[in-house]
């Protein structure tokens, strides 16, 4: 059962990271460059999952994606099954809950790019899109990679949103963190200890990698 949970957790983390990379980069670049006076509202909405308890986020998503809501019924007609208590459901919840862990490092990386270099590229006739891919993205890559690592790691350890939105269905929504909870409830402390130790080592390695990447972005 543990390998089923491992594979499900890796699938969830990879899918969440990929989606947030595609959606988060444009949003982060806009946040880093816009002069819109109400920018802070979008920034606050992005950061909201950091301060809200995961159970609160999970509860609101459960209500929003359930069959009684228009959104839930629309999604059900698209995917062909009820969204809550499915992999699709925990993936949607994971993407929304991990949004700040991707967008905030991306934004900091883009904001750290010297604006004079960007303007010089424009003056030399390089298009805005070309400047983004040839100049901005390479210069911000360390910060972007930091956001990717943080997003993946945070998804691996997520518990509250997954439990609220997906329950505890082996092979469908039972991730490693849920498996630990299940083992503790069953008084199987040996199995819970092994899984917890593995996640502890993983988290330590991730923090070390993230710290090294951040030093490349903001050298001391």
C-alpha cells in the first residue's frame, strides 16, 4: 500500500508543479512588473492560502466543487465523475492551495532582474516576448527553480486540503501524509515512523536545495 501512496503523491506533486509553472509564470511576471494601484489585492488573494488553515481552504473547495454548485456540476459534466473524493478534486485543491508557493518565488525572481537590461534589449530591437525568453527567464531561472522545488515539496507534504477534499481512498486520494494519519489511527506506529522519517529527510533536503538557490538569487 505504501508504494501506491508514493506513486499517487508523486503524480499529484508533478501535476501540481507543472500546472503552476504554466499558470504561475505569467501571473508572477505581471505582479513583478505592473504599476496598477490595486495590485496588492491580487497579491493578497495569491497569498491567502498561506494564512488560512488548510481545512478552511478544503471546506470551501468541497462546497464549491460539490454536485450542488454550478461549478461542481459543470466540472462533473466535463470529467465524467464527481470532483470531490477523486484525484481530479485533490489536484484542483492542490493547485489552488500551493499557488503562493510557486507565484511568490517567481515574482521575487522576476523583480530581481535589472530593468535597465530589459530596456536595453527593447532598444536593440528585441521583441518583448523575445526579451522574456532570451533575457528575463535565464536571469530569473534560479528563483523560478526555487519555486518549482518548494511547490513540489509542499504538495508532497500536504494533508488538510487533501483530507477535506479527497478523503482517504487507497489508490485514489490516499497520499503519503494521509497514509501516516491512517497508520496512526490503526496504532501501527512502526509504519508511521518509517514514512514520517522518509518525509522528514525529504523536507530537509528540499530546504537545503531551496536555500542554495535563494543564495544564487540574493547573494550575501
